[in-house]
C-alpha cells in the first residue's frame, strides 16, 4: 500500500498539493515515484513563471521513463525546490517532504475544489 496523506489533494496524474493560505506546494505521490523508479533528473520552471491548471510545468526523468508534471492550479511560481537539481533522489526518498517540487501563489483558489480527495486518489491507485 502506498502512502496517501490525508492533508493533501491529488491529481489523477499523481501530483499532490498542500495549501498554506494562498500558496500551494506541489510534488508527486508515493505511487508515482514508485512507478518511475530511481529519479535521476528533475526539470522545473523558474520563480516568477505563470502556470495554468492542467498545464505541464516540468519533467521527471528516471531510469525507467520520462514523465511530464502537471499543475493542479493556476498561479505564479513563488518557490522551486532547488535541492532537487543536485539531489533528484529526494523525490524517491521523501516524496511528501523534502521531495516537494514547487510552490505557486494561487490565482484561482476555486480550482482546489476540483482535485481528488485522499480517498478518491486511494481508489484510483488500488
């Protein structure tokens, strides 16, 4: 069974979100990192970039595959986890902690309502 924290919302494409005010932190799920295998490279946008919900924002490359990353929300990138550039394995080691990818200042908080609940995501991955 894969870890699916109850304090997050999820996309069907296996990204997770946590919210702190109008800022959303995004990463990939335990299920996604397991399916990818050992992550060897992460490509992320720059701070200040604008992103739309459902839009590709980066790429994760592993020993098995290259996978696009999709934004669950629209807004402006306010932080990027630069540790991943030198240590992409953090995505595998701690996908819900040190392996986070970016933070976005929300432009439309209502978009969070369209994301999967933890239970809905669990059902998808079973």
